[in-house]
């Protein structure tokens, strides 16, 4: 079974937004999503490993490289729940 890690954005993070190309910096993606700079450090980032490839910028976009295909055998349903 694959493991996933959750942490915050790091400088230089890049991803391939679902159904788009080329790679994009996560900081630009967060700006396009109109997330205030003061809140960006708290956006959960789902990764393949600590400091690894970004699978999903929670609540914003998934990465094209990790989408479900006909070859997919295991899928996880991830959801962001507001603690407030």
C-alpha cells in the first residue's frame, strides 16, 4: 500500500496541474486560486514522501501525474475538513 504525507508548501515546489501543461510553481497556483499570501503556508500539500512530489494541493488542484487511469488499481478519497 502506498503512503502519502501531508505538509505545507515549500519554496520551489512544482506540479503539473490536472489537464494542463507545463509544470507550474505551486506558489503561482496558489496565487491563481486567490489564496492570500498570509494563508498559503497553511494550505495542506499531499506528497509521495516527506519533501516529495506534490500529489494534491488540498482544495486547489491535483497533479496530472497521479490521476486515475484504466491502469489504476487503488484509489484514495481525500477530503479537506474545516476544523472550525
